[in-house]
């Protein structure tokens, strides 16, 4: 090679190592230009995976993701013509469930708690006995619902008197004395006296017949079934009595006492007749053990029976022969 040729070569490539460095630089620059051109043109088949990596990240939606461009695409997607992601689907609200077929069984009604007040407490009822029964009877008698003297026993007569009082006062007429009935009765009556609580007879002594208002008289009422021993119109003592049956009736009218027999025994009926005060034939006022035991469940053979032995014994001692006996209705 001529010196001129060598100089020319040095001028073109440089001398020594410097020429080699220049050649490498040219090679790198050419490669960069080629890559840039390739990206700009986008020629050749595309890698779907790489192309997907170049797409912008899509937000999660309920719609399926857009499909990647196929290898047969015209390549516009690579130059920025990317199909936008689909909008989220708006689904209609779910319709309510249809009612079950067939008849619907209603739930059983819920029992409501009762708002009715509890019934009042019963204090006295049929079969009760004692001082409070006697007071009940005395108070009912004060206002005309009990037509007898107090006995201390709550029987059918007392129950009917209570029922009458309850009906008139607008409360349930049960015949039993409950707390409400008792309070109403207390408000309408006064405290009974000793004589009202423990009267001498079961029934009130009847108004005396006019023949009983003078002298010493055994005044006997069939209506009230009472005997009142009276002196000049004043009642000295009173007692319950019973009379003969319809087959052996007790005579009515005015009679004198003509015979007294303390321990008499009937020769006709072979029956004891203690403290007998005879006033008409074989009829007399006397004590009766049967009357004391069976009350008004029986009858005499025409005599006037007394059931209180102490009272008739006292009467026997006071009455004299010649005193009057008046029997009336």
C-alpha cells in the first residue's frame, strides 16, 4: 500500500485502537436506528403476550375482559388504536320470589295476657259458722235482707239474703260474701248491738197481739214461731217454739194455765214433757229434746215445744196457775 493510501485509511478510520472504538460506536448507533425503525413500522407477526403487556391496566368489571388482537389483525392496535374497555353491565334487580303454591297456613294467634282483675276474695260461704256470720246476719237484718235473728250458721237462708243484697247493689249475685260485698255492707250498716248479735230467738219476736198487752201473758205467735213472756206489755223473756202438725194442730185462742208439772211424762205417747204448763186439755208448753236435736224438722202432737231448756225452766218457775196463754197468727 502506498503511503498516500495509508494516510487516507487513517483519516477515515483513525489510527490504532481509536479506529476500533469508532467502529463499535457506529455498530451500536446502527442497531439503535434499526430498533427505532422496527418499533415505528411494527412490521411482522406480533406476540400476543407482549402486546397484552403493552395495553393499559383495565379496572375490574363485571363484564368479561376484551380479547387480545389476533395474529391476523391489521396492526392498528399496535400504533395506539386500542379498543376501549367495555362499560360495566347494569343488571336489573332480582324480582321478588313468587309466593309458594297452595294454601298458606296462618300462624296461631298469640295469646294475650288477661287484663281482667282477679275475682274478689271470698270471706264467707254456705257452711261457714261463727261470730262473723252472726254479724253478717245482723247487718243484713238492719237493712231488711235477713228476716230472722242471727244464728251464726251460713245456710241457704243466709245465702239467699246475701244474693238479694248483691243484686240490689249491682254486684255479681253469687250468694257468697266476698270482700267487695262485705265492704259495701259495712258502709251501709252500723255495728250490731249485743242483743242484735245474740237475740233470744231465731226469728224476730212478732208484734204482740193486743190481748198480750195487759197482765201476765204467754204470748205465742205461730207466724214468727216465738213465745214472749210478757208482764203488762213488757217482754221479760223470749224463746223459739214449734207446734203440732196438720193432723194434730195446736189450738189457737186465749187460755189460762191450769196445771204445772215439772217432770211430766205423757201417758198417751209415753214421751217426757219436762216443765209442762198445761193450758188446753192435754196441750201444754214444755221442753222438747227432739226439737233441740232436730230443729224444725219435726212437729209436736199439739203441744208448744221449747228447745232452750234453761229458758223454759226459768219460765216454769215464774208462771203461775191462772196466767194467760194467747196463741195467734
